[in-house]
C-alpha cells in the first residue's frame, strides 16, 4: 500500500495576518527571521481586513514544471513541487507561470524556491506548527483535504444555484406515480 500523501490546507477566513507562518518558514530554511526568506507568503488586503496565505499548491499539471527550460522544477516523493538548485539558472520563468504566485526568489542565490512541506522534518511543516491560534493552516491527509474542498464547493453551489423560490415551494408541489390520480388506497 502506498503511503498517504499529506498537504497543507489553507482557510483564509481564519488567517489574522500575524505572519507567524512566514517567520517559522524562514527560520526553518535559512535560520533567519524575515519574510523574504519564507516559502509561504501572506497576501494582505487591508482595505477589507483580509489575509490570504499563499503557498505552492503542487498542481497536478504544474505550469512551472512545464515552462522551466532546465527542468529544474521537480516533484518530490511527498508531492511538493520544488526547484533543484543544481539545475536552476535563475531565469524566473516558473515565477511567471505560477497562477498562484507561489514560486518566489531565494534571496541568497537568486534562484527560485517554493514550499517543500518541510519534508526533512518528521514533525511536519513549520508554518502549520506556527499557526496554532487560528489554525488557518492545517497539515492533513490529501484525501481528507479533497473531501473538505468538495463539501465546501457543494454547499456554495447549493446556495448559488438554488432554483427561484424557497424549499417550501418544493414541498407544496404534489406529484404521485399512482394511476388513480394520486389517491392512495
């Protein structure tokens, strides 16, 4: 049986913009506390008091992998899509290709980097460990994450595409498969 893949889920509604995840990531990978060293970013929309954590989504058909002229963007065993620094020439084409803006520049060498799920740490991603107050970030089984997203979308679609009128109208609609005009015997 194959090992279960895990992924980081993001609940932007819970993010308070504390930047703790960025700090933890930068310390884990560079031993420096600074947002420019982080592989996760908080996109701030202060005018509406909204904060969205941005990290690599490890897309199944990752555009960043397709456009890299040196095939430096690779998928790890854990599913994370990362840059092989030995192959990367720092052209930054992968940054432009990423629809999420999750591929960023490594400030130490100008090459690119993205979330590796802290694959060398048995305790899991540091950003998740740092997000203890609101739990906007969680490290979960990929199947559970998919189920959660499906439920979320289903509930949104149910509200969005509900037929005109209310559910009461549906209960008032009379229909029967009985051949005697709907009278049961």
